[in-house]
C-alpha cells in the first residue's frame, strides 16, 4: 500500500470531533451521483428518444462499465469481493435487522449490497434495451419499448427503497450516510 493510500485510510478527527475513515473512493462516488442525476433527468425531465436522453443513457452505461471494472480492481470497499454477501451472511443480517440489532458496517451491509447489485443489473438491462431501440432490427418494436419503460420504473422503485433505507439506517446508526457518499468518509467506530 502506498503512502497516499495509507493517509487516505487514516483515522482522522472530523469537524465534529469524531474520527472518520475514507470508505467511498472518488470512482464510487462519481458513479453513484452520475447515476442519480442521469436517472432523474431521464425519468422526469427528458423525453424518450431525445438526443439528450440518449447521451445521458450512454453516459450512465459508460459509468456502469467503469464501476464494474472498479469492482474488481478498485479500493477495498469498492471491490465485489468485499461486499457481495453469501446467502448465509445475508440471511443472518436480515434476521438481525428484523430484530433491530443489525450491525453497523463501514462498507455495504449485505442488504445494501444486494440492492446495489440489483440496481446495477437493472441499469445494464435498461441501457441494453435503450441501445436496442435505436437499431434497425428493433425499430418501433412495442415490446422493447415497454420493457425499457418497465426497467426504468423498476430502477425508480428500487432507488426510492434504497434512499429510504439510507435515511432509516442513518437514523438508526446515528450517521449521515448521504453525506458519507458525498465526502467518502464515515465514522470509524
């Protein structure tokens, strides 16, 4: 580990006097907020088929590819090996969550990891169907347009659940998870 990496992971005091550590690196944070902005723009502001809608779709797809690669070569908490839960670990976490005794985790908790993987799969599928709609072979295919719209709506539903869970977990663990996705830092203990 380089000196810069060591310093980035150091336990340092925040303005509030609590100690924080770097958890979310810039690639993870840029991916997260690009997807948030892109989905909001494409779902609520831009028209399907508009050039801007397509450009944003391609940008989100490119960020997804970068994030997938980063999941194998990135920093500790970005790596899939760090957060993809086994079935046993997920069931144990959900049982503890149901009892209100889920552990606080620096990286993704098992439920959050499953949500992230589901959202990434939906982003890949909506990107693929959006690209396919521009091909001559699928031009005007109603089933493809309906599938694309269904996937976009599924992303919206899961994203709302994800945001609600982040707010609830922020309250339960007395930690601003939205802020940590902006700064990259979380409380160390």
